């Protein structure tokens, strides 16, 4: 089917699929304004007490702050390592580069539980369970593939003749990278940083294995709360996280989309 009817049908299908995917998540938004301490839907009454509880409770505010700290560190570390890896793989142009790329994106393919068990086994011997270093290393491992993919997408449309021109004019490799390469691939770098932040902030499976009573991230606190009671604070936090994550991912997609093709 072509023409206007075909486009309308395709658009309607996309909208219906999007609603089907997002609808279960949107249910938590009205539940977060419930008056009673229950996760019933539809909720009864209207109250903002559960949003206030996020910052009034030491457990919730502390875990939220921990997640923000870990995610901020991971976004920087993963972006630096992922950008260097993407540049190196792009310059290699060989079968070895393809194999190394596959290895680097393995954390996206391996089931989270399998990865978590392996990390936990290593952390027990290294005494990294429940430590800031352990969280940063584990989350960086999970966020690295997203940075690699985002930066590689920009490098795929990068004109290497610009680097050659800079070198012919006497610029060093470092100067060429800072003045030519990095500004042109900056959308991919920023996009990868945003995805790394969101990946770390939302991570729950690996975090459950390496958590401790002294150091909990927000997803672990949410999981623990759900196993104890039905506190609508979880719905309030879920609504905030959903809104912030959607904005960050949307921003990452907008700034990370390549604007041209390699000639």
C-alpha cells in the first residue's frame, strides 16, 4: 500500500505499538498520587505525600544520592574509555577490530543474571562488594557498549580527509584530535555519556549482587521496598525516573544522530 493511506496506516501502527509499550509504565503515574498507602489502580484520593517522602526519608534520599554519584562517575569513565576504544577500532579496519568490537559489546548480549554472578564471584575475592569502586567498575562495564556504539556511529560519517589536511599543515596528532576530530564527533560523545548515565542509574540486577547495607543505589532500594511493603513512594520515584530517563534518552538520540554521510 502506497501513497497517503499507506503512510497514515504506518503512522497509526507506530502510534499503537508505542502506546502498547509505554502504557504499563504510565500506570504508575496516577498511582503515585494515591492518598492511601497502597499500589491499587485506579488510585483513590489525591496526595503529594509520596513525592515528599522521597526527600524526607533517609533511605530514599540516600539511595537516590548514591545512584546519582555512581552514575555521574560512570558516565565520565565510560565515555573516556568508550571513545578511545571507538577511535582505535575505527583506525584498525581489520577482522581483529570486528572481533574486539564484539567482545566490547558482550555486556549487552549476555543475560544480566549471568553477568552479575560472574562479577559477584570476582568481587568476593577482590573485596569489592558494597564499595564505590565496585559499583563504578561494574556499571562502567555495562555502560561501555552504549558509548562505543554512539561514538562509532559518528565516526562512520567522519571525513578522515580533514585529519590528513590538518596533518599536512603541520598539526600534531593531539592538536588534530582536539581541534578537528573531537568537535565533529562530540554529538556521539555526549550521546554516549547520556546513555552511560542512564544505564548506571537504572541498573538493578548487578547492583543487587554487589550491594551492601551501607551502600545502596536507588533501584536496589526500590526492589527492597517492593519485597517488604506496597509503598506508593516507589510509584512516585518510578514516575520521576521515567520522566528524567525519557528526557535524557531523547536528548541523546537527538544530539547523537549523524547529520551526514561519509563521502
